[in-house]
C-alpha cells in the first residue's frame, strides 16, 4: 500500500506538530501545527485544542495567513501566542510578530503589543497572575519603545542596512545580529483595555497627535497606544547579554530568574540573575568563573529554584552537566543526582514540588526522569520506559500527570498524556501518524576498547536474506547528540520507501551513554568516532538482510565532517553525501559564528591532525557536496574550499569530476524551504541510484 513516503510531494505535505501548551486545569492541550502552504513553498502554523482526558476531536482555534506560534496560557485560560497577522488598529503595512490573546470565553483574538520591531517570543508566564514576559528586539541606541519606532522608521526611509559592531559575533546560525538587541519586556494583561470607550479615546488621541506632528517642524515619536498595556523593559541596555536568555517567572509574577551571557573577551559564560519585576532591580544569584549556569526553573510554591551548572569545556575532556536546587534567592544551593551522568535537555518541578521532572538522552531514546529532592533522597528513575523520545513536557498542576510530545524514527511527534504510574495514552491530534514503510531494529557491537556501540537500523519492507537491502550509513550532527527522535530533515522512512536500509549509529561523542563515552572522542574527532562507525557498519552488513556490496555514507554538520573523514580514509562505500560539512578545521574555527567554543574544545595540534582536508588526495569515492550560503554555523567557505580541493586533485583534463556540488544560495544549515527539501532528496536519491544501485538517474529537472 502506498504511503506518504513514496512521493516527496506527499511527504512535505504531512502536517507537523511543533509545540504544546497545557491549560491551567490540565484538561486541554494546545498544539502548534504546521501545514504546507498552497504554493508548497512554506508552512502555515495554527493552534489546535485537544482534550487531555477522555475522548474528543481536535478543534482548530486560529486561522490567519501569517500563522501563529509560541502558545501559552494565562491563569484564566486565555491563550497567548505570537503572530504577524494584521492588526486592524495598526497603520503598519507589513506587521512584525506581536503578542496576541485569544479569550477563553470565546471571541476574536486581539493584539496585546504593538512594538515597532515586534515580539520574538514568549519568554515566561506567571501561573497565578496576568503577567507575561516577552522577548523583543530594540535598537541599541533607543531610549524608549517610542524612540525605537522612530529610529526604525528613519532607517527604513533611508534604506540603510549597515550594522556597526563593537562585540563578537556579528551573526548567528542564519541571521545577522544587530542593529537591534534582544530585551525582556514585562506585560501586565490587567492593563489590556478592550472597550469601545477605550478604542474611541485611543483613536482621538492618535488623530490629535497626527495633527500636531504635521504642524511641528520636526515630528516627535508617536506615543505607544493607551489601549494596550505598556511593556516594561526589565534589563535596559543589555548588550548581547540576552542573546541566549532562558527565563523563569515566579507563580505570582513578582520575580524573574534569567540565565544570561556575561561577556568575556571574545566569548563569555552564563550567569543566573534575579529581577524584581515591579522595580526592575536585579541581583546576581550565581556567577562562577569557569562555569555556565543555565535552564532555570521555579517551583510551584515559588520558594525554590532549579538550574543546570556546567564547567566550561576544554580540550582535556567533556564535563558533567550538574542539576542543582536552591532557594529562590539563590541561598542553600546544593547539587542533586550527583551520580547521574546524563545531560538534561529540560527541567521542571513536579506538581508536588518534591522532585524534578527532567528529560535527557538515554541509550538511543529520550525518556522522562524523576529526580527526587527530599532529604531521604533516592535515585533518579525513568517515568516512562519505551522506545520514544519526549519533548515539550508540561506538568499537570491539577494532579501529578504530565502531557508531552513524543516521537520515534517510525512515528512523528504526537501528543500524549503520562499518568503518575507511567502509563502513556496518545491524545487526539490533527496530524495523525502516517503508515511507515519499514520496521526498526537495534544493532550493537563492541569497539576495540571494549565500549558498547549501538544503533537503530531502519529496514525496508521485504528486506531478507533472499532480498538483502542496500545500506545507507547516516551520521548524526552535533556531535553531542543522539539519533533518537523523529527528524523532518533527515527522514529515514523516505530512504526505506525506496528500498534502502538506514543505519543510525551513536558513535563516540554521542549523548545518552555517559560522560566516559563522550570522552572517547573528545579532541579526537577522527579517532574513535570513525572507528566506531566502521565497527557498527561491519555489524550491520554482517546481517543477512543487508547487502554489504551496496553501501553509502551520509551526514550533515558534524555528520558531514565525518562523511568527509570517511571519504579520505576508506573506499568501502560506493557514494558519500556530505551536507553543511566541516572541511578545514583551522579555517572553520575562525569563520563560524561561535569560534571561541570551537577553538576551546580542540588543541591546535588536534585541530590540524583531525582536519579532513589533509586527506583529499586519498578520496576514491564519488562525493555529493551540499551547502547553503546562509549557513553561518558552518560557513559556505567550507563547502567552497572542499569543492576547490576536490577539483585540484580529481578533475580530469576537461575539468570534470565524478563529484557533484548542490548549492542553495538562500538556505541555511538545514535547508528548510519545502521545495528545496524536495530538490535535496531528489538530488541525493539520484546520486545514490547512480553510484549505489548502478542505475541511470538524472538530477531534478528544476535544476536546469
């Protein structure tokens, strides 16, 4: 039976659940769902309500051309979200994203902010009051939100795009930094007037101001609308401190705890700061030289704080990510679960405040763990034990259950409820899981040093000793990562639908196996990560249902680095696909958007020793190079130099090569536009068909 994975157009049209928020009474989850636009060149996002108890169908809450995201609830059940939808009371043609509110009792959504630079996202909400903290960009020299609007208007009028920097870096992932800086603004929803009288008053005020401005020789900034609550800047003149800010707001909305950057020369470290929302006074709670303090979470009673403490890494090896708790003012701090060496990806307090609810990679999966906080202690224990990875975990404060999204390599993200007993019940969803044209198994082997190396193996239907499947070795990025959750960008079911088996290994440097396993590849990327990959590939091709004569290796980012390393060290594969890959480490370390980190985790000697470009002359396998020009994490210079080096050593007399270069001028590290994702897969599958299957295959016609 055909599945959506048989045709790429059907695959990109699958709706995607991207976020989850839980109502105060725990009875309703709001999902952010992305659906393909009619022209198939992007995704529209909308909010859907699903019941978390009993039965019921998904119900669509929002519908707009610009879409909605970042849903959160107020204590009264109103839904907050960010959207660039049209505001009928605004005179801006191209409205940036603003904070909106959808009343629980029904009616139209209405805007809560009207900031010239828009709202980037919801940073935190108070559980008992109508206070919300938003992240918003303000120009560096602006003295107020009105001044910010005036300066933006002048910049737009003069069509100036230049940015003057005095700090590092100047860009991040896929966008330029500046001239605006991220700020945290407090918004009190009690100040949201929504009456006819208020609207008439605001309109009259705006008309009077417009007349005054026309008469004046020099226009003054337009006042912020009086019908909207005025945002309060909690950390004025932040510089780059809030570029990676993580915030938690006390249940009464009085105290904001934020992890922010403290600059140190070219880099910096993360510190923990408490802000009195009423006065703006801030206090440094924790600032330790040589440590990053991150991921703050506040207890339900507002008395305690949890956070992550991590020693800054060096070439000597990885460091523990430590769970800590303290009083809200930072006193009586102590480490919990000191013997647990997994790396938390999210932290929340249980409904009863006697434990932390934590997610972390573990053995190729992503469970939810319970970390006891009582004096009696007790070990960390998994709340769920299955083959899924959990994210967006929300605590039901009306009981002791949880609501979350979960996924695996066969099932995309979908909402579930987890009872205190650990029983998991799938919830209704507007994006039901499609049929999977594959089955999944685990493959393990033992490395030369005795380490256990494991992998998922996705097998196509019909793979057997009588009909062994060609094998694709997929190498994950990171490298501090694990192949344990669904990916829309690297979807092995697409390959399985075309008859390939896909090996998804976790070699040295992978998370979920303890600190020692990560340390095996530290400062030595071309060492045990490579030998682990070859060993697990040996174990896979030893199976009767795998054809060891037809194999290829593929990877992106660090996976692309490893694909390049593989290409220069073995000819066992028929094809190599390297996406957004690191090629010359000395060059990369100075051009990436976070050079201080990359130069901190390598010794100069290791950076040279483990650079793939040194082995270009040894490459014997056809390589498909893929890179986007807006990739600032692994800049396009890596792909350009790789292509130049391949041409230097492997071009024939006419300048042609068996290698190919797929270039995206307007894509970033991931290639996110759906039409380009189709081109990516079509090109990759054509390249594999030619070299792995020995078939004639043309690249996509749209490439010209």
